[in-house]
C-alpha cells in the first residue's frame, strides 16, 4: 500500500480522560506526529487493510493507542500503529472527501522511555490478542523482550503470558523453526514450550503428527497435564538419538575409508560378502579386523546398536576360506522368529523411553508441596514389609534416583567416609518434607525392580502394582506399559494407553 502524504503536524495536543485506567491520561494526537516504534512486536502485515481504513474514515480510531514520546516532540506507537496509519491515510484525503481531520486518542508512556524490552513485551501482549499477527512475530517478540528484562520483569512477563520454565530459552528455540513448521505447530495449538520441544525433534519423520495426537489426548483428559505429550517426546528423542548414532557410525566408517555394504539387493543380485567371523586364513586361522584392514574387500555393516560388523565383500576373490559352520546351507528364514525379534527390539526401546517420563512424574510428586496420602502409605508399606526388590536395591547402595527425585546432587559424589550417603539430607530435612524423602526412597527401589528393558514381557506382582499405583496418581501409561499391565487387570478394566 502506498504511503500517504502526511499533513503538517498540528502543535495542539488535546487531553482526554482514560475510561478504564485512572493511572494513565490519554491525549488526542495529530496522527502525522506518530511513527512506528522500533519495539513494536508486529513486523509483518504492519499496514492497515481497507476494512480498517474505511472504519477509521467513518468513525475514527475508537481504541486508544499507546506511544512513547521523542525529544523532537513526535511519538512512536508500540501499540496501535496500524490504527495510527489508518488515521494518517484518512486525513490525507479528508479535505477532498469533505471529512473532518482525525485525531488519535493515545496513552503517552513516558515511563517506558529507555525501557525497550518491557515496551516490546507490552506490544506483544497487545498484538497477540488481535488477529493478524504472525507466529514468527510472536516468538521473536517473546525472545527479544525477555532477553533484555530484569529478573523481576521477566517473572512478571512470563506469568502474564502463561509461560513456564525458561521462556527465553524456549523462545530462542521456537524462533528457529521454519515458517512452515511454525505455522503448522501453532495451528495445532502448541504453546511456546511445546514449540521449543518440537524444534528439537522436527527432523524426525512424523514428529508433528505424533505430538499433535499426544496433545489431543492430554486435552481430552481435561486434567491440564501433558503426560501423553511427554511420552511422545521421549519416543521422538529416542528416534532422533538413533538417527544421530547411525549417521555418526556411517561417518566414522567413511572417515576411515571403510565401505558400508548394502543390506538390500535387487532381483538377480547376490550378496557375496561374509562377516569375518565366518572366514579363516589359508591355514584355517581366524581373521581379525586388524588382520583384514589391508584386504581390498575390507568393509562393514552396522548392527542394531550401530556398531560395525566387519566383513569381506568377496572372500573367494580375496583368498579367504569359509569356516565349517559357514559352509553349512543356510536355514530358511523363520518369519515368526523374525517378527518376534522385531517386537522385542521395539518394545525394549519403548520401555526404555517410558522410563524417563515415569521418573519425571515421580520427581514431580517428590517435589510437590503436599505429598499425596497414597504415596505416604506406599512408602510406609515398602519400609515395613521390605519386598524382594527393596532388599535388592538396598544392597546395591543406589543413590542417583533418590537424588533425582528430590532434586539434589547425588550424595555419592561427595560421600564422607564412615557416614551414610543420605546422612546430611536427613539432618537438614524438616518434618514437613520427611515423607517426601521416604517416598523418594521407596520409589527408587520400585524403579530399580522394574529397570530391565525386557520387564514388559512378564511383569510380576510388585512391578504391576507399582505401575497401577502411579496410574492412580495421574501418570498416563505409555502404550507398552498399558500392554504389559493387561494381564494384571480385571477383565472389564479399560486401558489408558498413550
């Protein structure tokens, strides 16, 4: 839109009262003396549309804008710049259209002179509730505003925006999302913290869909929690870690000049390679990696843990012999066993991912202001009855989970000879927190009892009771946890799988 020729500024500034704010006094300004404030959060769609211009021509600017004064007698708008521009355009044609010149009601914020971060925050609040401000403007405004604030202002701002945790850090991450991903994620209703977490896993295939589904499940429960989201994030982080480990392993082979063998072959192609474990020298001695590095057929494949399995690409060509075992005809592939193996791998991974979400949930209980009565009773039962897993855990002198649950440093790192690892904790813990510490102790023992990756395959009684206990306190079970509990539930019970 072309910029209208601004009429010469009028010197008069007419005062008016602020209907909703007794601390501020509004004035009527000539729109020609107003320009855009550098801290205005809106950087896209900054010009007024035809609908707004028509409205201002007809009835003027109804809602007061907010400005900061400049030494030269002009003002900069950090709230309402589009409305101010509409008034400028209306005044440019007012004489020809026989309309009166417009004045803009504005709050002059002398208190914000030199306070750029807080000004940007107030602009963000203004624009965020109005239609048209882009997702990019929003996250960048949060980032720029919070960075320059004092600790007190930052606390006030994050509360006003309904944010939690390190909002500045979250805004920096969210601002790195592409415009497409930012629009898509915002359309799904993700908040700033969720946008930042999505940024971490955006490169994982299907990440947005998985997170959106998890978010919908959390919303459907209506408890204000984000357990399903946390489970989805744990799985996606695990997938990302797997991808990064694979890429690192491939790069290490490439840097070493070792070819990575294909795992798939087309019709009529034959895989001539063999792992070194199936090969011998001409004197029937085993061939090690060190011995084989000089062979032109030295190559590798990666196993499930992304570790290299050394191969020779063509043993016959390069003069190696097969072991007696390798000469035996290959048994036909047992599809049932292959499927079972894939299930074991996927379930082990899922169980491992769920473990971290579960421990975060326990941490929330241990650090809550009031410990649930059920948690107090479980801690007491554990100490009084000393189940098998509790006795095992005690003998191992494990401390890291207790420290994690209570939010303290692992005492093993600063253990004093001749004293128990938690003696110092006991001395400084007041009566109001004693049950929290005891529950952390019992919870760490229960987590030790369920630590094995394959525990999902056959939960025993105490393990199942522990998961059911956490579920009753509001922990949303992951799919693998719910599946493992099916055999321990009444037949008419329903699953709460993530």
